[in-house]
C-alpha cells in the first residue's frame, strides 16, 4: 500500500460517537450534535437533450412571446436546451434557411411550424431521414396523412375551425353583415389562409354577404392605412375579421380614428392584453384563443417523452380554438397575467 494520509475524524462519525456517549452517560441533552459544513454548490447538470424550435414567428410579433416563454419553462423543468429561432420579418425562404441551420446542428429533435408545406417538405423529410424527429406546432401540414410530412404529432388548434367558429359566433347572434373584410397579415401563410377560408365558409350562411381578403402586411402602420383606404372605398363594410394581433391592433386604431367603433364589428383570432381590453371596452366583439403558452410548453414535453422513453403522442394535441367574448373574459385573465397571452 502507498503512504497513508492523515485524516481528521469526519463530522458524521463525531456525531455518532457523541450520540453513543450521551446515551451511555445519560446526559440530559441526549446526544452531542456536530453539524456538517454546508455542501458546496454544485454546477447545474449539462442539458440532457437539445431541441430546436423553428418558427415563422419572430421577435417582432408579440403573439410569440408566450410561446417562447412556454418552451423555455419546459426546458428548465426537464433539463433540456431549447433553441428558438424565427425570422425578424415573415419570410418563407428565411424559415427554410432556419430549418436547414437547425438540421446542420444535429439536435435531438426539431419543433417546426409547417407554415408552407411545399417549401418545408424536402428539408423536413431530410431531417427525419437523418433520425431527427419533428413535432409540428401552430400550423400543420394540411395534406392527407399518407402525403404529409411524417412528423410524430401536431400540437395546436385546427386553423379552419378557428376561422369558422369565429364567424359562426357572429352568425349565431343573428348578425349577417352586408360586407365583411378579412385582413391577412402574412399572405401565403397556410395557417392564416385556412383561417380565412373558415371565416368565408361560415359566412355562406348569410346570403348576399360580400367577403373579401385584404393584404394588410405585417407593418402596423401600413396595415392601418390599408384598412383606412378600404373602409373609405367601401362604406357598406359591417365586419372586419383579423387573423392575429398584427391585424387587430391597427384595425382598432382606424375604427377609433374614423369613429366607426361599434358600427363596424371587429373580430379576431388570438388574444393579447390590448385585445382583452378592447373586448372589455366593447370595441372588439370576440376573439379566438389558441393558448400560445401551451404551444411552447407542450411540444418540448412531448419531444422529451418521445426521445427519452419512446412514448408516442396522439396524432393531434389541440390547444384551441375557444371563442372569447365579454362573458368569458375570466377564462383567459389568468393566462394573460402569467404567460403574456392566451
């Protein structure tokens, strides 16, 4: 044996010895306690897995803030790393580039918005062929199962239903507008186009209603001017539908400026604090909630379960839609307060 090092008696041994002596001698205190020094703080464990969250929604769109928060909260809970990436402005080529960059990083999984299935089909299938599983979120591949990208599940609302039930809410109230305009802020976005189709189909129950789509862009200033020009040219417009806060905010502004609040009904998909206050004030009729925090949190959890344990999620995990009006505001106030969106 090599030379032994002198070691002091450990605090644990001293505590045991003290306890025995105390018991033998009948010492009133019963035992002598020796407190071990506090353990030195340990460095956090390295993330077990790395997932990339590739989305068409960038930092300029406030709707995605609770999604990002949800993904990072789940990452902390499960000790995984989630890298969120989205273009500064809506761009399908930029989204494809982000997906290719994610594939090159060779993560353990990719969470992806299938915003344009034609553009994303090849790189997504290439990732899956390399053994990188994909979960679709927010926007699915609308093709039949045998034709669509073979992701393991879709987490999000049915986009057609979001538009359909929003417009049906108005129709069920007995309101059939002479003219309705649908402001679309990202033309070509398959999810938004599908919402718009749902709105138009629901309004078919109103004979004679004219329904038009309007490209309002993602620039709020431009969107406001597009709405102003349309309402000036078409004073018979009785309803505006927007497909997200990027459309709802400028629509609210223009209706106020043109003193049309209450005369032109405004309905939207998605909720944030501004939209919530507008519903409370009676300036906005109703909005669809798809619970964005859940669209950030749940795909990370399901990807973790799939990669670590081989647990297969159901084909579709819905997070909405729920139509929120003034009577249902309490349903979303907690989400708004804790996650920033609903």
